[in-house]
C-alpha cells in the first residue's frame, strides 16, 4: 500500500471506495487509480502536505491575521497542536485545523496554550 493510499484509508476527509475518486467519490475515469481529476488530488494534498496546507490557509484567510486583521509577517498555526508533524504528510494539516496569525498573535496563542 502506498503512503497516500494509507493516508486516504485513515483520513476523515477522504472517501476511499473501490472504483471511485478518493476525494469526491465520483467514478474514476479510465486510467485513473485514486483521483477522478487533478483538482481532487490537489484538494487532498492541500489538506495533508504542510507546505501546500500552509499556503492554502494563508490564501483562504486573505493573507491577514484571523485574530487581529494584521498583516505581515504571517505564520500558520495549528489550532489543535500537531506535535512536531510539520515535516510529515499528516491529517493534522487539514485546513479546518489551520489559521493564519501574525507573529504577535501566534506568540500569544502559543504562550496561552503552554500555560493551560
């Protein structure tokens, strides 16, 4: 089993089903094995691959801090901590678990998370 197939099997966002797209569950066109089209593959990886997820979160949040509306420099925070999974392909990078924060808001969030 490939890494992506294993991740699809565990992921709450994916829809693993024989003969169907692992993202949208549409029937697979001839010659396709996991995704019915490139858009579905891109959507899956935006939620699992840290560099893509980070970029997608900033784009979704219109390149502004979601807490104060501030601008750069921006960082992307895991709402539920990823415990060092930044360099891995992981479900911790689902877009609903990410928020764009300015550095001061990220520092405040991290400090308050460590004390609670």
